[in-house]
C-alpha cells in the first residue's frame, strides 16, 4: 500500500532486496515478471503509472516509467511465450471503462 517492493527467496522470510517508496508512495496494483526475460518486472501503481525494472541494468530504481494518460488502469498482465526465443512480450492493460489495451514491449526488455 505504500509503494514498497520486496524481493524474497523462498527459503527465507527476510527479503534479498527491498525498494521503499518505489512508486512515490502510490499503492501498487499489480506486479508481473516478464515471461521472456527473468530479470525484468513491471509494476502498475494506483495512478496508472507503469514502472519497468531491469535488475541487470539497474537494481536501485526502475529503468523506465510510462503513464497511461486519461484513463484509470485497474490491472495488468503480460503475454508471452517463454519457450520461444523471439522475445515477443505483450503488456495487457484493463481500464476502468472496460477497455483492454495491448501493447508490445520493447525488445530490450523482452529478449531472453
């Protein structure tokens, strides 16, 4: 609820990494790991901001932030085929109006 993210290892109750205030205090609505690139995850906050984290590029902060204008995004998920090496990854956004928006993720965050 405060925008903090914790990365845990299954064998420990203590986080390996923790990022406090990663969304400037906005509650996190959804977090999804990239299906095609294990070091990348996407975070959606309550203000319809999407943060892209690439832990191989920067493990201190997101590498990109995108705001979805004019519409409240209520959830997100990712589409992709991890067994294929084409690196295609889609970001599916569900908006409060009932619209579904599918965006293709840049190769640099999707390629294995």
